[in-house]
C-alpha cells in the first residue's frame, strides 16, 4: 500500500509540475530532501523562490487536500526551505509557500498558502 501511495504522489507531483510550468513557473527541483524532511517542488515564479507542497485526494472523505498541510507540515517545509536557501546561497530571494491541491483531476494552486514558521 505504501509503495502505491508513493507512486500516486509522484504522479501528481509531476502533473503539478507540468501545470505550474504552463502557468509560467520554472521548476528547479522535485522531491528536495534534507535531514529535516522533504519539499515536493521547488520553483521560480518571477522574482519568487516558491516551495510547493502537492496534495491529492480522490474524494473528500478525508477532507480537502490543502487542509492536510497542517502547522506541523508547514513547520517541516519551512525548515527545509531555510536549509535550501542557505545551502544554495539564495537567502536574498523573496520566497513563498504554495500548496497545489488535486481533488480528483481538479487542480487548485494556493499561492502564499502559509507563512514561514520557524522554531
């Protein structure tokens, strides 16, 4: 089951990447991992460095996909983003956090979905 879920996640991360590219984003990395956690997609959108979390639900029994990006997940993504920008010498870039939500095949991009959470 876990492997199948991972395959589904990868499939929707790629779909999200294609969708974002169509919207003018430049994809820098998929599945950036560090010891703290993972970021699904890192992209540039104009002057912004964008850290994207992709969420998929085939139905709404478990709630809306974007709701799954809770404070704990936001903190992990924030720490990974900080590690990414400092390790790449990009700390002068404006950053934002987007959530790309798939409800079945319906895609929604929540730009600036949450603010950086330190600590």
